[in-house]
């Protein structure tokens, strides 16, 4: 059954808007080429979208062409403003962008463990307000939040989890109250990192892959056939609770100590590095662990002193003897640990590709990824690529922005009654 004229117009409009989103400003002639539509059809949709305030003339293409056929049409970027938040146990980072995803403002604030719930929420909300003001708006269309913990698949809310600050759960409601017209949603941080790596990072060519987040905590995300899988209770990927050999006990329902977290979390990595003669001093455990992994990679690769960092080429704050062989042994030991968790994911899901993400995954780079890949090849008959993150710790903010932008565009680009 052929589509009705109104349905056909809506399909054509969405197609054109998606192309303008992906490609940037285009001429009507280029839209005709990319869509396969006739010239009159393209002219009609351009007129409709401009009248609806969704697209505008942004310039002309080429110096030799002038007139209507050379006009470049682009999405009206200031039609809506978006905010993305990365909520950690120790603070919040935020960025504000326009509708096409151009970042207009960024800010962050640390929130100490001794900060009360009310003051912590107020600090976070004030940060968002300040960033929005810097971006030139006091109205946000969509707010995307990435946070650790479980997201209830029924309500879309962050579940009460032991070990997470109470202000995390209060933040969504507080932002909704402060920005009553905004669409506010929260997603697990590791899931957002996977979406970002798939769209803009290490998994751009993969429809199926697993992401292993290595940072202060441990997590995993699974994308199968292009779809993020959250699990029945929203807890798919809580790999920090995975029982593994080499720990002092077993994890419990309320504590991942004794699970994979105890082998590959930032605190465990710092301890493992110390065993191999490498120490560092940083503002927090995650940064300390990342500095140690980067230093080990440098030493194991035999970089010359003075290549980076201080006078001897070592990152600022990194001390201890740790010659090349010891650094290599540290990386080998770390790869042994990471491979335990990765092997469990591979044996159950056969994703074909594992991305080592988070600050530690990016710090380890190709050197750590290659070591983990070699160990998986010995442990599993399933062929698996292992790739380092391309986005590192910034993947959560990027994923939150991408989901906010998609949600806003889905609403604003929806077919209008005519």
C-alpha cells in the first residue's frame, strides 16, 4: 500500500534533516543527489522546513556560483539548547551545546564526600545554570545525565544503590524543578560511553561489541546488532561483581569487593604498580592509576628520557625505579587481570570486539590492548579484537550529549500537522 502524500512528506523531511545533521549545510542540488528525490520535491521540503523554523540559509557554496542554486541550508542550531552531565561520586562535569551538538560551554565542580545531600545537589544545579548562562540561554530543551549505578528500566530513574551518594538520586528531580520545560533523563555512565565509542570512537565500524570500563570502578556495556542491551533490571554489565580468581573472597549483593573490581579497579591497579616498583601522586585514585599505566607503557616501549613530562620524561608525580622490564611485567600482570573479566564477557556474548575504555583503558592504549588480546586468544576459541578507547574518560559526556541531541531532534523533527 503506497504511503499517503502527508506520510511521504514526513518521511522526506526526516531524511533531509538527518542528512543535514550528518553532513552539515547542503545545497538543494546536493540534497537531491543524496536523497534521490526530484527537484520539485526537494524544493517543497526545503520551503516547508524553513517555514517551520528548522532550517535556514547559512551561506553559499563556492566562489563561482551565486543565486538560489548555490544557497547552503543548515539546521537552525539555536532552535534548542542541550546539556550533558557526567556525574561521578566525587563531582560533576557539564557541557551545554546547540541543536547540532556544537559545544558552547563546559564546567565542572568537585563535590566532597562530606558534602551534605542538599548542598551537593545545589552545587550541581548551579553549575548547570552557570554553564547555560555562559552558552547564552536560560532555557534547556533536553538534559542528558550519565551516572554510575543501575537505571530502573520501568521508571528510567537511578536506583538506590549502596555506596553511591544520595545526591545522585536527588539531582534529576532538582534539575527538572529548576528547568521545568526541559526533558531530563539519566543513563548508566558505561552505557553512554559505549554509545559514544560506537558513534565517534573506537567502535565506529562495529554493530556488535562489548565495552569494558576501567576506572575508579569497573563496568561493562554491551551493544548487539546495533542496539544497547540493558538487561531485565537495567544491570547488564555490572561486571565489577563478577567472581574471579585471585581475590580474597566473594562479592556480595551490596559490595563488589572480592569481585572483578578488586582486581582491576583504580585502587587495585595502584597497588599492583607499587608491587612492581612504580608509584605516583595525584589528586585522586583514578588519575593516579592512569598516570602509572601511561608511565609503564612509556617505559615498556623504551621511550627516551625527556620525551615527555619531567626532565627524565616521566609524567609529573610518578616516582620509583621501575625500569623497562619491570614496567613490562606490570603491564603483563594488569593484562592478566583485565583478561579475566573480558574472557567472561567474550565466552557468554561472543561480541567479536572488546573496547578497553575509561581513563585506564585509554592510558594503556595499544600496549595494554595487545596484551589483553593475546591472553584472550589463549583463553577462548572465539576470535576477538581488543581496541583501546578513542575517547577515554570524556566518553560519558559525549554519550550524554549524543543521546540528548537525538532526543531533542526526534521531537523537533517529528512530522507536524499541516
